[in-house]
C-alpha cells in the first residue's frame, strides 16, 4: 500500500540555511532517503519552495480566483513529502519517524486512496 508522508514545520524553526546545523540536517535527509531507497519503499520525495511562493486557486461563480500564498494561515507549513510503498501503516509510521523534521515539526502519514 502507498502512504504519503507530508512534512510540516514552521519555516523559522529547525536548522536554517547557512547555519552550522544546516549541513548535518540535510545529511540526515540524504541518509533517510538512501535508507528508504535501499529498503525499496521510496517511490518519490521532494522538498517544496518556501510558502511565499505558493498560490491558491479556487472557483467562485464559475470563475477561477487565484490568491497569493497558502490556503490557510498556520504556524506550520507543508515543506515537502515522501511517497512510500509499505506493507502496512506500522511500517509507514516507522519510516515517517526517521524523517529529520520530526525533531522540530510534524509528519502526517496518510494512505493513498485507490480507485479500482
């Protein structure tokens, strides 16, 4: 079964680009990615650009409305994701717990819905 691991954190928490902690933090991500690849559970994973680059689209009265920024003002933003193929939820949670952002943010794990 496939599971989406959605990585949430405040952009102002955790190791910041240019700080001494940032290199080891990114190394931890590379190590997690390699571990998931070696185990054969990694389908995809990417980081997202900062939330200031987001646009939100909705339709009102049949016309699209485009707004700058994310849909909701929140303390934590979606910063990236991993799509994993795991035997069950327990295995997906085991891998999600290895994602470095869990130290200062959250990782939401959701099964992918299939329409057969």
